[in-house]
């Protein structure tokens, strides 16, 4: 199989990985530890300088070279402005390399612990770091990365879900009875009245590492252009509206130390959550032929998962009927 169409990475053997790294002067002296990454293939190793590195092999045909290089340039800008982010190393004068049809990059390995969800004190610190990231992001623009749109996240996802055989026959009616009206609402989302900027794009606590009070952003694979709130709303945890308001208040308080925040963007939080729910289902469906996905997400083909998704879609439809979360609500404490 040609590597350019090898979506299962079946040709990405340990020998090929070692030879690819050797081609850019990197000599692993340890074994290759596969890290949790499903879209790409990512391996940690120790090199002959006794330092830890990570090699990332990009999923074929997902991004163009220009899109990948634009992501790399963005992370380099962040580092130049002392915003902690993991950027690829420049090896042989380049950050993106090719070997036998596979494209790859090498990164320094950054350690740290996971961020705790919903911690109000920690959220203010996270807000400051996202504010610093956005202060740099607003100094330039993407020319090749995708733009956040309802058509890309919802319309294209519905096409995929229509075609997947994984939704059980006995749930088809119930699923589409809520998926279609929810999607109709989401497709009405209009970003035209909001400023657009460069974003991390997939800014959730799983893509942040905390070490010695230093918060580092990782995995800019989904960097895109869109409204600022896309990099903020995934920090909000739980279903209690008052708790989420407190979390949002702490997040924005920290954010505004470095960047202004358009409070109107809070009305986009629930639509963006709906985007993610539908897009995530479609993402799994598109990748289901990759055996790594079937091993990691076996529940995706189970009846119970789709029953839960019907409920999740109903809850999200109800959330869109409520007044948007506000930064200065009239709560009676």
C-alpha cells in the first residue's frame, strides 16, 4: 500500500520509524513508547544525548504540508513570546520531514501532570495563559488552516453519520428524530458578527500539562481560525449553571489580564458544544476502519453508546433553548 493512502499506518514499522529518525540525525537509544494519539502516530524515546523526544507521524492526507507548517510556525511564535507551548525541533533546517511517504516531526518531550477540571483557582491561571496565547495569535493570521464553520462541523458530520452502519437499526428513528432538529439549530449559528483569530482549536484540559506551576499547551494539530471563545468553553465542567458561571468568570478574569474578551461570545458556548458532540461521533465513524480506533473505542459500536448519544443530543437541544450563559448574571447568592 502507498504510504500516502495508508490510513491504518500498517507500513509504519519500528524499523521504518528508526530509519526515518536517522534520516534527520536522530538516534534513539531506547525503545519506542507509543503515546495515546489516534489521529496520528506518536512515539516517545530517549536519544543518544540522553534526552527524551517525541516523534509524530502525521495521518496521510489529513493536512497539507502548508497547513502543518503553518501550525509549526504558530507554535514557534508562541515560544518566541515566552508562551509555554510544545513546538517541533528544527532538524536539517526544517520542522516537517518525509521518509518513504510518511511525514513526521520531532518534538522535545515535555512532562507534567493533568489539569484538574472545574477548579476555580486553577481556571484563573488557565485563563491568563490562554489570554497570553491569544495576544500572540491576534498578531497574525492563518492562510491555510481551516476556519471554524457550522458546515464543516455539522453538515459534513451528518453526511458521515448517514452513511455509517454503526447506528443500530432499532435506534435510527430515535437518533435522527433529535439529530436533525438539533443540527438545524446549529446550522443557524452565525460567526460573522464576531472577530476571527488564530486558535489552538482543541483547547481542553487534556491538551495542557502542569509542572512546577508552569502550564504548557500541547497538540496544536487542530489549530484553526475562529472566535476566541472556542479556546475557552471546553474549560467549563459540570451541569450546574451557577458553577459554570463561576468557572467562566474565573477563566475570563484571568484571560482579560492579557486580552479583551467580547462578552457576546458567551452565546456561542452551547452551539459550539453541539458542534463538538456531532463532530466527535462523525470523527469516530470516519476512522472506524483504523484498527487502533476499534481497540481504543470498542463502545462506539455498542447499542448502549448510541442510546446515550440520543439522550445527549436531547439535552443539548434543550440547552440551546435556554438563555446563554452570561458573565454578569442576576444570581441571588
